[in-house]
């Protein structure tokens, strides 16, 4: 069996670090912030540049493991088809990873599969572990980074639990934070226990990893996962506030252990997903491959909750999915640059957004609203010739409805009234009148 490492924030470790700090006994953490950022940049640079090589090394390594079934999926649709084949109509419990939630779940929902978002179980406001962690004072990033607890053998917990209780009739679909090409070590981060519960109780386990998250070795996999967690913690809590628990929601907690050990899948399935990642390598957007998925860029973005109806896309996802052709424009971004400032990899998302907008303009791919509003002088030229007709039409509810539907101009927006008299003419008349007086 390959090694599976599960990391989570530990209130005991945090308490220890806080009390040491207060008593003046705090030793310098093993990695300073500058060292963390430098090492992380190296790991991500290597993963992006040698993506194909790491993939081949990983496949060779995993070919010697009979208990891991690996499949390469070129697109999210292919990955979803493979998941449906393995899952065979059961409910699917997912973790919060972007690759699962934003790339694969939309495909699965098209087949009316029931998806269980286990985060709602994890973040109960009354959870004593979470409350204790949050009540402790905030630590510097380097201290947070060094305060995680690593569970090294969730596979043994699963084995023991299955032998004793059997399993529950759902499939666990878990996105990985990193996987080591050299030895196949899998690394995952959980905040309070949902991944551990899915892994222990599911009848079948499917892991999904984006090709860009294959790193050179297990040391890099652990480092990357810890970084993802340390830089993303606050963003995650903010995102939780946006997405209140739906009532009622599906949960794995109340499901019975009704599958016998013999009917529980012992092997694990791993899907390595491309979904446009290879195309980024030699493109203007290649820096997106450096992303660790921490969601730090979402933390202070003033408009991220409007990027998608789900409210779950962060700025990196907003530009990535545009590049993949999943949405038509990038007009919501305000170019405030806070996403770049909060990104541990310094990924210049606003600059990519600007370039993408410029390309769209050059290639005539601007949405109708942009075409209309950026060439407003044409509209104005004709409207001022027949202002009565133009003003009547712009106040007409049917026209306003069509404008909202096809050009994305809100029905609440009042259009300026057109006049026959131009400003130039008005000014000239006024000048002449004042001259006469
Ligand atoms: S630059 Fe755009 S994407 Fe980045 S934080 Fe500001 S509004 Fe959000
Ligand atoms: S772009 Fe940067 S901040 Fe955003 S998720 Fe990726 S690594 Fe984190």
C-alpha cells in the first residue's frame, strides 16, 4: 500500500506554541516565512516544469501496486465517467478540494448523482475542537505552518474500522493536495476530521489529483500540503460564512454501517486529471500551474462571491475557468490587486485578467454588453437624431427585459435621456447669448 498522510491543525500544538511565545521560550520555528516561501516557489516551479516527467515516474511507481487502480483523465467529463463507472449510482461524499468541487462535481450533477458536502458536518459552530483552535490567539504563518499534526496511517484506521463495522453505502471522492512522483505518497489536509471519516467509512474510495499537484518526492508533498493549509486557513473560514449550511443537508454521520467487510472495496482508485493543465504549460497563463489551491487570493477579494452563482470560485479559479472556456468574460474583477498580495506564490492574477480582456477585445470576443457600452458613441449618434423614440424605447419594460437577458444590463439601471441638442451646440448657443448680453 502507498503511504497516505493526513494533516490537520492541532489545538494542542497551537496551545503549546502560544504559551511558549507568551513565556518567552519560543524557539525559532524550523522554517521562517522567507524560507517557506522560497522552498514553496522551488517545489511549484519544479512541478509545473516537469509535469509530464513526474506523471510518468508516478505511473511507473504505481504500476507495482496492485491495490491502487490508476486512470488518466484528459477532461473532467472523462473523470466523471470513470467515477460513475466505479461508483455505480451510490451517493458520493466529497471533500472541499477545488479539483473535486469545481471541476468534477458539476459533471456528476448532470447525471443527478447525490453529492454529500461533508464540510457542513465538520464546521458545526459548537464543535469544541474548532472553538478551542479559534479562541487561541492567531499565530504568525511560520508558527501555523509548524503546528500541524500528521496522521501517518489512516489506511490502518480504515482497515480496523472496516474489519469491525463494515462500511457505509457511499463512495468517498477526495481531491489530493499533493502526491509524490517518486514513491506515490499521498498527502491531504483536513481541518477537523471530515476526510478521516470519509476515508474510514466509505464503501469505495476514489482519489483525484490534478497533474500539476504531482511533486518530486514525499518531502515536497508534505511541505506543499502544509503550505496550502497555513496560507488558506483564514480564507477558508471567510468562505464558510458565505456558504451557510443548507437545510436539510445530506450527511454521512447518520448513515448506517450496512455493508459487510467482504463487500467493502479494499483497493483505492486514483484519477490523474489533466483538464487543460498541459495546455497552460507554454501559455501566457503558465503561472497558474504554480497555484497550491490555498484560496488566499479569495480572502480579501471584494467581488469573489459574484464570480459564479455558487459563490465558491476564487480569483485563480475565475481566470483558470475563463481560459478553459467555462465562462465568457472577466468583467467582474476590479483590478484591486489584493489577490496577488495575498498569494504566497505571488501569482499575478490581475495582470493575466487584463491580458485576457485585451485579447478578447482584439479578437472581437467581447460579450454583447461590452460591445454596446464600449461603442456607446455609435448608440448616442443615432439616438440623438430621434431622441423621443430612443427615450421611449429605453423606458419600455420589454426592451429593458431583453437588455437584461441578452446584454446583461440590469433592468434596474436607468438609462440617461437623449437630447437632440448636443453639448457643443448648447455651449455655442450659450456663448452667443452671453456675447449679445
Ligand atoms: S484584482 Fe480582481 S480578482 Fe484580484 S482581488 Fe481584486 S477584484 Fe478580486
Ligand atoms: S492563486 Fe495563490 S492564493 Fe490563490 S489559491 Fe493559488 S496559491 Fe493560493
